[in-house]
């Protein structure tokens, strides 16, 4: 049969996907083990997730320093020796840090798991954070921060979060030169002992998982006694009253624009309505903001909006960079697009296109067992129902044009958005 390239191939909308089920076990010491058994290659990802993100900072930046420096040395090995140990088995480690959680992750061939896990155990129990490594990391962070502070987009993002969450809120706080200077090795050790060493965690094991792999995890991580962290988080929502912030940069050729507000978590009943609203507005390349401000007006190379949910709260953000002379026009067009969403129903064909895009994009994001593990990590960390992502596409498909109009009026009132411009108007 000859392929006729003048004909569009058949299109099949994604309406439901089957995600491999999460297997939940408990090790002998009470540590929960979450298993995603999928894939054909003998490769494993083991992730130890701690409640030790920025939410639990005892001082600005301390959780990030602790997480990122976890593999910089033990009483037996230097950072180089730790790296070489993993390298000899074709394994490697990643230390992750976020607003809510921090993690130690190792990728390994299944046949070498019995060699890799002892090193994981050693890092967890005996990280030493050598003084010279601390000073090196502080210098790296200081130089990185100074470079970033020259970028209008970086500054705009920081200022927006500080103003919508408040300077005393973990989600609104950000690293400063003063904070970096104040961090000492002893501070890092204290945080490590309070939140990592001998403390409870969750294990996510994904890949082609065998019974032997599970037994090895039990052997190396299921025998020791771990205690729960004693978190006494006292949260103050000191929201700023400023709704329009201009930071002049006379030498800058462009302005970085950010608009945003505090938004819902994934548990909110309107979460999926807000996802659809955001996608139509500025969530993908064919969005209204892109069509208007990039394609029709030619004011920017790119503009987008995003709903960013976390464990304790979330936020909505619109962001773009434009010539200074076009700053106010761009803001006016953003406001105009919001008003249209609040007054006119999204046409059926546009809504269907967006739903198809979101469903296909979501299905495509689950290509590996490691991707699936990342989804379940959110489910477990935010105490969502285990079928949350099974229901993702059906929930999207049931959102109506009226739902979007109502959500636009409820959540995108223009006077509720904080506006930050770094550059000039």
C-alpha cells in the first residue's frame, strides 16, 4: 500500500490512560516503600524523599545547602571518592531540593544495587559536610546569585513570589548574599541531624523491580531505627499590600513582566477548571496570549502563564520579556485577554483543541517508570487519592466552557493580580 502524504493521518483523541499501579509496602522499621514496577531495561531509580525542603528552613537557604551538599563527604570518603564509588558501578546520584521536600536519588543497574545501597546508607548516616566543601559551595552560590541578580527575569520572579506570599513565608523567601554569608558548617550539620540523619523518609523504587531488589532495600534500609522529625513550623502569612511594583533598570533594553497571585493546591475542587483556563489563556504555544502578543502584535518572542501548585499552597503566574517601550501595551493586552475570558465563552473547537493537547501532553509525559514515579511522589507527598492521575484526563475532558468563564471571574480578577515590572515602562 502506497502512503498518500497529501492526506492527514487519522486522529484519535486520548480519553483515558492506564498508569501502572503503585505497590505500597512497609519495611520492618516502618519506612514506607512505594514501588513502580515497569519498563524492560534492568535499570532502577531509588529515591529517598524527606520532609526537608524550604518549608522547613530554620534559616534562609539552610535546607538547600544541606540537600545539595549531602554527598560532599563522609568520615570514610571524600566527595571525589563517593563519586568514584558510584562511577565504578555505572551508577550516579542526584540531590534534589524543593519548596516542600528534599531527596537523595540514585540510578543504578539492577545487578549492582547490592553495591550501591551501602553507599546510600553511609551518606544518610554519616555525611560530614567538610569545611572546605562548605566554603567552596558558598562561593559558587554567591557567584551564581550575583550573575542571576543581573537578569531582569530572575529578579522579577523573586519579587513576585515575595510579594504574593510574604517575605516570612517559605514560598516567598529567597536566597540573598547575606543569607549565604551567615550559613556555617555547624548550621548545616544541625539541620542534617534534625531532618536527615536517623529521620524517617519515604522510598520510591522504580524501574524493572524484582523481589530480590525489594529484599535488598529491606536489608540495607529496613533494619535501622528511624525517628520522626520534630517540626515546629510557625507560619506567618505577611502578604504585601503593593499590587504594582516597578524596579527601574536604566541600562536594560527590555522589561521583564510578571503578574501573579496565590492560587489553589491540587486538592481544590476547582483545580482542573483552573488548569483548562490557564491552558487556553497562556499555557501552551497556541494559547491566546501567544497568538495575540507574539504572533499578531510581535511584542515578544514568548509569553506564558502557569499554575504552580505545591503541598501547602500554589500560585498563578504570567511572564514575558518585552522592549521597554512596549511594556504598557503588553500589560494592556494581557488584561484584555483576561476580560475576554470573563465575558465570552471559549468556542467549542478551541476548547476541544486545548483538551486534546493537554491529554496528549500528559500521556506523553509518562514515558518511563521514572516519570511515573515522579507523579506518584506528588500523590504521596500531597496526600492525594492514589487514582489522582488516573482521573487526570477524564477530569480535564469534563470541564465545560461555562466552568472556564466562571473560573476566570473567580480567580483572575485583574485587581487581584500583583504586577511586577523590572526594567521600565
